[in-house]
């Protein structure tokens, strides 16, 4: 079981895993795979066992062997369900189905993953994208759990997958691990606050302040490899700017989101093309101006990255300065201003 990009190998202390055969650049789709089995979510143990017994009979002998070769971290009488739950992944943004995959299921966990899994609905496959440059011989990893403190993550992983995580984050000294916990807890707090309040309409400047803080924390915690949560934050910023008629910032944030989405889900991933379209046509979205004209602007009103530092541009972008002088662009085409 190998490709030009990876091999399936035994990993000390982890069972089998995927290891790169050569250097792999950030954003590479290293694997796309159809489900071995897919079932509706939220079945009882009895329903799951019966459904799997039925569906396994429909598979050929090779596929059946692939299923039974997978690890089972659960004890008890529900053997089929145990294998399935240990190796299953959600499919679709609505989480309505879960599935296992013959090769992707071998990818091991890290709390500081170097890859991201995503269900591509248009192709009916699970994709794996590399979220930072990988060196030859490096193990490919994804994250099995939502971010939280190390103790919360360890408890979840032990309960559902039967192992104690010894990744780079969980192996830090107590001092550095506590700092990591504090960053992750603050990220979760800020995200929860953003999603549970009406700051988008009543206090959008505060919402932007919190979103910028999340991006800063993500960069510190994930060393620049947090393309998935970064894409979410930039999409939030796009939405906020749309609500208040701000074409200039919609365009900039849409490009940031597009570049992040290219890395973690690919050109054909969900939302990627939507963000790409908004770069040049911010006012085309149905939500444009739906709350106010508070920050009405044209796409060309963003300051050009000529003669001012990047920090100044970022302060303008996140509404951290009250007023920024913009260049008169009336006699020029709309520029490609310093974004990234």
C-alpha cells in the first residue's frame, strides 16, 4: 500500500501509519479516497452492528480484509462497531454520515498535525492535504480531536482511540505545555464568544479585534500551519465586511481565505471558489450591505502596499486604526495590493 508520495509503514508505538517517500510541498493533495463503508450518523450500538454486518457481506474479500485489518480500541461484544468507531470520519459539513477508508484510516493523530482531512462532496471522496512543507521520511498526521487543554485532549483520545498522545505538543515541558493550553483555551473562548453574540451587527469593531487576536494566537500555537482555522477566521471577516458594505476588506479577506483554503481543501473544495469570486466582485454576494452602509467602500479603496509597512496595512485591514489615507486611484486600474 503505497503511492509515489507515501508508504504505509509500521510506526513504533503507533501501529501502521503513512510516511512520505520524498519532500512534499505545502498544499499538496497527498491522497483522495472513496469510503470503504459509509453509514448515517447517530446509530445505536445495536443498529450499527447490524448495519455493518449487512454492508460487509456486500464487499469483496479484499475489502473485507481491509476492514478487519483496522484497529479496534473498544472492548465488548460490538466488534464491528468498535472497528468502525475507532477509524471513522465525518463526511459532509452537516456531519450526517460517517465513513471509514482503506488507507486514510491508517493516518495517525497529532495535536500539531501537518495535514488536514476534508470530505469533497462533489467527488464523493475524502481528501488529505499537506498543510506545511514535509520532508522525506516524515510521518503524515491529522488531528482526531477538537482543540482543548492537553489533559482534555488526552482523556478524549484515551477514551475513544485507546492511546496516550506523545506528540510534540503533549511532550512539552510543563511550563511550555501550560502556555500552549492557555493559547488554545483563549482561541476557543474567543471563537465561542464570536459565534454566540450579535457583535456582527452591534459591535463589529470588537468582533474584528477578537478575530485578529485569534489569528495571532493560531500563528503562535501552530507555527504557521493552522490553515484550516485561519481560513475559518478569514471567512468570518469576509462575512462581517459584507454585512457592512465594505468591498475593499471583503476583497482582501476573501483572498486570504482563498489562499488558506487552497492549502487545506484544494481548488475544488467547499467555499474555495466562492472566496475566489469575491476577490474581484465583492458586491456580488447576497449578504452585501445586509446590515448597514457603515464601512461602504470600493474594492480599490484599500491602501496599496507601496511606501507603508505591512503592520500599517494590517491595522487598516482589521479596523485597528480609525482612519487611513488611501491613494487616489481614479486614473489607475484596481491594484493588487499587498496581501497574503
